[in-house]
C-alpha cells in the first residue's frame, strides 16, 4: 500500500501518495494543468508556489515541480504575477547607474526587509543583488542573480513593489553586452568566415563521397 | 536518501575512483558502435515503429505514437471559423515562442515585417529554456567550421543534409556573436576567451556555456528583446490548423485559446512553424527531459497541409536522465557533467565506456550495461540506473567546481538530500530530442510555399543523431534564417482567398487508406494522473 498524505490544494483537501511532487499531487488529484506548468525541471519559473504546513506560522515558497509534498501542506500556486517590465533599446542604454534610476527607480525604495531573499526558491541573495543594482554595480548584480528563474515570488513579497527579476535581467544584459571582456577569437573567426576563408575546405567536404567522409571521421584527431 | 543496495554499490565506485582519475577509457571503433546501436538503441526496435499509410511520407516508418498523431483527424471542421474575418492580419506569423520562434521574430522585425508570435503556454516555455550544457561554435584558433562539419556528420551517421549542416557550422560563430552582443553572459576567461569544453563526439573543445543555465540565459535574453521591440506575443494560444490560400500557399493558422478554447483566425503572408520537439509523446514509454508542451504539434500541422517530413523515425535518448529519485525521474542531467570529468560507472565500480561517446552510442551502451550485462543498480519500484561519478569532478578540477560550473544540477539533487559533490548520482536514458522533423530547404521553407520551419521541428540538420550543443546553435541559426527569409518573402506575397479545404481532403485520404480513428491532433498537452486508480480505470 502506498504511503499517503493529506494536501490542501487551494485549500481543498486531497489524499495523495507521499512520494509525489506538488505538481504531481495536483495531477494525481485530477487537475489537467494549463497554467503553472512549464519545463517541469526547475528552469522556467512557471510553477511558483506558496505553502504553509498546518500548525506552523511560517509561509514557505518553492517550485511545485521541484518539491515533494508533505502531510498537511496547504498549497497556493502563483501561475502569474503582474511584474513591471520596462522596455529599452539595448543598443542605446549605457551601463551606468542612471539607467536604474530611470527605468526602475523603485529599487531605491527598498526598506531592507529581506523578504525577497527569504522568498527565493533558488536560494539567491535577492536583496543583495538589488543593492548592487542600486549602486550601478551591474557585474556583481549579474553574478549574484544569475540562477534566477524569474518566477516572481520575490516581487510578490516586496513591500516596495520592486520587480527584482527584471532589474536582474537588465543588469545581466548590460554586463554581457558592455562590461564583459570582448572575445577576440570570436570576432576574428566571424571575419574569416565572412571573408570566405573556409569556403574551399567546407565545399571540399560537401563534395566527398560518404566512404571518404567516414575514413576522415574515424581517423580524426581528438583534442585532449 | 539512497537504498542500502545503492550504498553498497557506491562503496565499489569509491574503491575504484582514484585509479580511474586521469585514465581515459578506450573509445569504440565504427563497427563496435554499429553493432551496439543495432542491438540496443530504441530507434532499432522494429515493433515500436509502423509504416505511414497516407500523406507525403506514405510507406515510411515512424514511431507508433507519432503515426497515430499524424494519421488523426483535425480538432476542427472548416465551418467552425469564419476565414473572411480574421482576428489577426500580419506579414509573418510565428508559431512557437521558444528559442527558434523568438530569434525568427526578432529577425523578421529587423527586416521590417509586421510579425507576431503565438505560443501554446507562456513565451519561453520551451526546450531552449531547459538546454543546460552549451552551444557549439567553431571559433577557437585550433578549430574550423570544416572540423565542426565532420564531427556533426559522423555523429549524425552521415545522414545530415549537407546544405543545412554547412549553414549550421558556418553561421555558428556569428550566432554566438549575435547572442553575445544582445547581452547573453557566456562563461569567459578574464581576457575574454570563451571557456569551452568537449561534448560527446566533438573533436575540438567548442562547447560555449553560461554555467549550466545556457539555454535559460539565452531564452530570457531573447524574450526580453522580443518585448523591447514591441513584437506582439499571444500566449496560451496554440495553432491547431494551418490555413492555405486558394493557390496552395500557407497563409495563416487557426488558433485556439488554451483556457477558453475559443477559436481565432490569424491571416499572414508567411508562416513559420517553430513548435519544437516531441518528448511528451513518451515514445516507447520513456520518460522525457522535455518541457510540458513538447507534443510534435508542428509535424502534425505541416503533414496535414502536405509538407513532407525527413528522418521522423529517429529520436534522441539522452544518456543521462535522472533514474533516481522518482520525483525528478527523466529530468536532464547535462552532458556537461561528463565534459568536466564525471565518468559512467556500473554497479561494480567499473568504467564500462568512454564518457564522451555520441549520445546514441552512450545511451545504447548504458541500456546494454543494465539489460544484457546486469550491471545496473536497481531502483525501488522498478527499473535501473548507472552511476555518474560526480565526485571525480572536484578531484580533477578542485573544490567548488560543481557549484560554479553546474549549479542547477547541484541544486536539483540537493532538494532530495543528495550531494553530488560527495556521492555519485544514478542516471538512465531519457527521451530528449526529435532528430527528424519537417523537411526544409536552406532558406528555411518547407515543400509548402510560404510555410517556413525552424528549430527542433526541422528534420535533416543533424542526420540521425544530434551532437550536444548543436541544438541551441540550430535554433539560433535557423531561427534567424527563417525570420529573414519569411520577412523578405512576405514583401513579395499577395495572399489569395483563404481556405481550410485541406481538412476534408485529409479526412478522405484517411478513409481511402482504411484508417478508422476517433483520435484528433495536434495533441497539445499530455495528461498525467500518476497512477491514480480513479483515472487509470477510464
């Protein structure tokens, strides 16, 4: 006999096998999910979920696809949250502190409550990366926020109305485009290809019979 | 978290670990690989395939589940919608909001087209988001597009369409540069040199990465760029039928709101199918590493309007899906784990193969080790797994490497109290990629005029087996390519009267072929009930 637990999906009680994830428990209970289900592997942020264990005071957060059910778990899913996304032209913005003041001035209203960090299902130091963004230290903000899946739970808990994932994304794009070191070998290779430097080599291969290609492939040198 | 049997086996793995460090297991030769594939790769199990009885690929073999979806009825009748009064009227309609669809939309927009994206779930709910390990591009001094070409050709059993593969490898570096210039944060040395590693079957280290969130990093940047450009995205809306015009050219699609089930008509001068893969078809009962909506929709849409498929019989089973714990069964364990040093080890602690054989060979070898040689580790509830010896990574590259290079993997397992820095993890092949798909020409157009295809829905680029990192590359190269081509073609196109006559015609062909079915397609979403007897009985 399977080990069963009680879960309360949006407050309604269901009895489900204890080895399921929250997402699995919803499906076992008969939900055919359309909202709140994306990659099912912890990368897309579609299944942001808030729960409380009966008798405990603390509200907990998680991704429903990555979290096993517990007995007496009260579950509310957050399939959508109205985040602010400002539009900008990546070719025109500059990696300067002023850009944050202009696009996301609410980050300067942070009261330091740290609710965002406590809410992050990825375990990121969200308040810290917002602090880096405030100072215009985009590189550090990018690094600290890198594993963000943009589920938006942090923003749902923020008394200052900050849209943390978008602030982080802007910081990462500014870092990637303007602050990270340039890759000379990449630029060179693109020029060489545009110059037609490899045309003959490739066309030579394309014209070869498969028997010759096989020989070339089976005897090619593999970099250590 | 591990069972006693697993813990006992781990002792054997630990006992051989130090002697395995620095020793590269022998690679198989061509004959060994051929024999192994024939005997153990799922693509070669004859009973799992059937011949198509009608349509452009009549007489060719495809997986049973795909045949059932291709040879099914439409979800709609032509009379269900009013084609004379479209809800949307655009130059370029992109179906699918993943990496290929978003790249296509950006380039179509760049080309001056009025472009719109429809996507079944949210924008970015796609296999691109879940691609972990990296993206290939031959941009190092010791590498060249020609070497990349040969690697991919050999990995694909020499079945790759040469013109498509040429495009993939020659436009690879420019694709990576484009992403870099959009602000994608690639892993780099302080001097700007891209940090690159091997993938299975590569002869040069050309795997570029953004930790093990490579696809997620690319997808969130592309999505941001689509929004910044003001390209309309209609989410939670799937395409259920392609619309043709009176001259047989693609001219739009019938859309369905996934929540209200309302039908809408989108008219377009050109259409791009970028609907992705098919993991949620669960071919041969395999679990999958794919996102929730990967149900081969694009193949069904294209087939019904007469576009032929190419290599639809070949699927990729990623060698390292999660075998245990059950909560994440089938989830992807990135190949990068092997790229940076972890070996595949059986229950006796033996490294039974080179860890970086191509994916088809590696998957078949793991299946053989379990099924024929009985050296898998039993999983409670059925099935078996092989050890991926992750602690080797930090013995080779130093403490902290796992957290820095593969944080998503570490995080996924830590949620189940498995610390891969200290103990190995159990893996088994998982359904990962649709090697075949819709046949296209080098400009991205299918055999139906004005119907373009990009990304995983395309067949032919990768032959019968794709190399790691060539899919992220493919969605960018062929996504951009389709966007450019479709925008240019739209300028020269005048749409004739719209029609859905092909639905009745297809139904007649089904009847003529003797196919009696109550199935409708595309499938759109899988249904899971996790063994609940209430639903299983029905």
